[in-house]
C-alpha cells in the first residue's frame, strides 16, 4: 500500500519546499493542488477518506500549506468538517512553514533558557512564522509583543492568536530601525521573523543592550534579519547574548517537519497543528 500525501496549498502553486519534505518525510507520492479553499476542498477530501479500507486509511494523509496563515487555518477547519466517524485521514497544517519553523526556533530558545516571565519581542511578527512563534512563547509564559510596520497588521495578528490560542500579545508599530530598537528596549528575548532578505536590526541596536539574553533570526536570505549575527549560529554567545541563526535552528525545523510527515502515516486520526508540533519540537530539541 503506497503512502500518499495530498498537499493542499492555499496559494496558486503548491510549495516545492513542502513537496520535497513530503518525500523526505516518507511519503511514496506527494500530490499537490493549488488555490485550494474551503469551497473547493470537499471533493478532494472525499477522495482521500472513501478510497481505502479502515485499517489502510493511515496510508493516506493531507498536508495544508500556503503563504496565508488565516487561509490555512480556515482550510484545516473545512477539511475536518468533512470527516465523520470511521472516515477520516491524518492532517498537518504548516502554512509557510509556520508551525515547524516557529516551533523549532522557540524550542531552541526555551532549551537555552526558561522563557517564563521574560519579555519577548517578535520583530515583523505578522507573517505565518511570527504569529505562531509569538503564540508559542506566550504559551511558555513569556510576555510577548509583535511589531509591524503598521499598527493595524500587528493588532490583527495579536487578535488572531488570541482567538486561536487564548494568549494576550501586545501589538507595536515599528517601521524603521529606530522604532524597532525602541520596541526591544526592555526585552529579554528578540525573535526576528521578517520577510526574507530584510534587515530589521543593526548590530548597534542590540550588542550593548543591558537586559537582552537571547536573540533568534528566522531569515536565512542575506542580509540576515539581525545584523551582527550569523545564520549558522547555534546558541552562539555574542556580546554575552545567546544567538540562534536561521540555519542554526533550521536543522531542527527540517528534522521536525520530516518527523511530522512520518508520524502522519502512523494512524488516520491525527491533527498536527501548533500544539502537537511544538511539543514534538521540544522533545527533539
Ligand atoms: N529558518 C527556517 O527554517 C525558515 C523556514 C521558513 C521560513 N523562514 C523565514 O522566516 C521568515 C518569516 O517567514 P514568514 O513566511 O512568516 O514571512 P513573511 O510573511 O514573508 O514576512 C513577515 C513579515 O515581514 C514584514 N515585512 C515584509 N517586508 C518588509 C520590509 N521591507 N521591512 C520590514 N518588514 C517587512 C511584513 O510585516 P508588516 O507588513 O506587518 O510590517 C510581513 O508580515 C522569512 O524570512 C522566511 O524566509 C525560515
């Protein structure tokens, strides 16, 4: 019985990254569909749940991806609403690597020092990775702020995470180097999750910071998000601060993503979203 992974992407083109990791995680075939939304997913789900005998259904699984976190969440709900007792397959949500990247970064930070009671700032935290990472740090007991170039975006992201995880995040507008430096003034932890190739802090904004303990940067595309750090940093001490670079924790992200794909095929009743993926990340870290 072949292991089939149906990749439902909310973007027009199913992510190549997610396809490759689907194979590397153990699927025999990865079948990608683009522009999938709650209105057109029904027939695809039917095809996945009706085709194999109960004990063989674990060999079919669904992966939900795409660049829009909100669209991914809506699609996950729509897929689950199509299931009924005896007719379901396992599903993973990881829009833009949101859950696996956020879980790997936060697990590495939490493995370096406790996050409980710390002030954390997620720079440009309005994308899929930043939103999930902010929620995960809040679930670990940190007081978390999300910055954006526009207050409205930050408020929207905080509201979405409150709705999904019941966590209180603080929105902050910060649209240039000075305002981002001001946003991290009292922080113990900074996680940078800006778009690829965008520098959000210069070295002088953090190197002499009196309270900052840890920094992590998700952006591996030059220039890095936090100037003066290196993508390869794996808990490296720089200016007395612990640094995790994008490749430094990216090894865990990839291992985690592959491990989740492998686990999808262990039974047909699993839903891999932030909580389960984060728990697995902490074990693997
Ligand atoms: N290390 C890994 O394993 C790994 C895996 C996956 C992704 N990534 C990286 O993780 C990062 C976050 O991914 P994502 O998909 O969440 O990011 P994203 O949605 O592309 O961008 C995140 C936020 O960056 C802000 N932004 C965009 N252009 C900007 C600019 N010119 N100046 C300042 N801010 C800007 C936007 O916020 P506002 O418009 O609200 O300001 C946006 O919401 C990316 O760098 C991605 O490449 C890393």
